[in-house]
C-alpha cells in the first residue's frame, strides 16, 4: 500500500508492505498530520501555537500535546546552551523543529497499533522505518543531483537539517543570527522525535553541535561541516554496498569512541 499527500508544507509518503493493514489506518495517519497542522502551525493565526504565542492562551489552558512539545523545546534549549530556541526575539513562537518529528513519530505509532510491521513513513526527507532494512539516501548538501551517503534503517528514524531547501532558516539563539557553521547534519535515532530535534539543535550550534549530537546515547551522526569535511560516528548505519561519497569536497573522518575526529 502506498500513499503520498502534501501536509504541513511538505510531501509525506507512506509505503506499507504488510497485506493485512486496513486502509482506515492510513487515513488515520494523514488525518492526524492534518490535525497537527491546524493546531500547531505558527503560520495559522487561529492555531493553538499562534494563540499561545500572542498570550491568548495561558500555560494552564494548553492541550497536553502542546505542553509535551514545549517541554521538549525547553529541554533542547537548555541542552544547547540556548542555541536551539523556539522563542526568538522579534519572532513568534515557532516549535516546528520539534513538532514535525514528534507528529510523524506519533503517526508511525498509529500504524504499529493497527498491525503494520514493515513500513516506511517519509515526511519531507525525514524517515521513520519499521521492519527493514530500508535503504535511505541523504542528499548532498551542495549538489542536488547527488547523494552523500546511503544508509540502512531497521526500526529506527533519520532526520537531516541543512541549508539547501530553505536557505539560512535555522537561527542560533545565542547570537540571533543564522547558523552557518555546518552544511548538513544527519542524525539516526530510535524515534523521529529525537532524530529531528537533535539534528536541528545540533545544526543551530554549528561545528560544536557535531560532538554534542555524537555524545548523546542512541544517536548516530553524519555531518558535513562548513568546509565540506565529512564526519560521522562509528555506528552510523551506512550501507555496505554504498560507501560514503567523498564528493562533499573533503575526506571522510571516522570517529573514535563515539566522538568525531578530524581527518588525518
């Protein structure tokens, strides 16, 4: 079973290989994502996020879902020393960096509850995979027609933060300026909630975000720094048949003990 819809400003594609999963389960996933868009979009004046950002809804009037999202945002703000911040001066409340991964992960959990065991849910390039292995390509941060790596996922998730789709849209909350220290940051984790949040938070930190992300338990990292050098953790699940490309303009730098090291 396959379906593609445009939700939350990007294409969401779903492939389910199980034969006994009802189509109603797929309907429920996309209905959930459309609900999230209505409730959490900072671009819709009537959304819960927008109303809270304007002060029309106090902390005790928020839904449990939004409280959870804001708690995650605060966790990553503190963990990054303020580099990741959804409440930037001069901008409205914007928790999209957490909402995307969190909501798509919830969609994957809806599928599992309906009996799906082998599926791939792709939300604008961020992927939840179950039952694999699934081969997932990571776009080259400079050349749109190339991949910089291909990985194999089984019951895990991958997310990439980069500048190639939306320009310098990720802001370093410590400076108030666009984060430009990295070209791309890819994170593999057990859930897309974590993979997407960590990828964005690490990107906001710049070069120091590589080691920060690599130090987190359960996270594997593939990063391209501002000079085009590739760094990755030793456990990053790159496909054995698709070795890491050197076309990012620099040599691959393996990691020692979970910490990225400079190439020799």
